C-alpha cells in the first residue's frame, strides 16, 4: 500500500479558518463589534485580542491601535470590512474584539499564518 502525503493546504485556508472561527465566536457571544465597542472593552480590561479590518479608516485605526498597544492586547490586521461582516452575519465591520482567551489565542495563531496585509484604504499602514 502506497502512502500519500497529506494534501497541501490551499492559500486561502488560514483566511477561511479565521473567518469561520470569528463566526463561531459570534454565535458563542464571545466578541464585541465595532471600533467603539472594542475600545470600551479594552479600557475595561475585558478584551483578550482584536482584529482590525485592513481597509478600516485611518481615523478608526488611530483610535484603536495605540490603545491596544498600550494595554498589551494582541491584535491582527486582516481581511476587509465586508469579509469580517459577512463572517459575522452583519454588514461591514471595521473591528472585532474577542473576550474569550481560547478564541483569542486561536484567532491570533491563524492571523499569524496569513500574509501581511497592507492598508488598502489609502491611509497609513498599521
């Protein structure tokens, strides 16, 4: 019997897995949506990690990124607002905050497997 190597993962596999995991976290009510809600959860110490859309406006990024960095909260910049919103069953979403440490850890692992995303909104890179 001949042994076969496992199939190569497709290039979009980590992206799909990350979006699916965010959808699962939404159903488990383990996340907050939107820049203001994520900022509030970060200030209250209730945030384990965050995901910021690559095409979020520079104003939103300036509000959120320094706060996350100051609090030592891991974050990833990936996907688009439309992709994040679709994964969560909503309209466009610029930021997602994860409250559950287990979800946060896995989302950050998947995000680290993604190629670095450049800002596509014409603003400053993150």
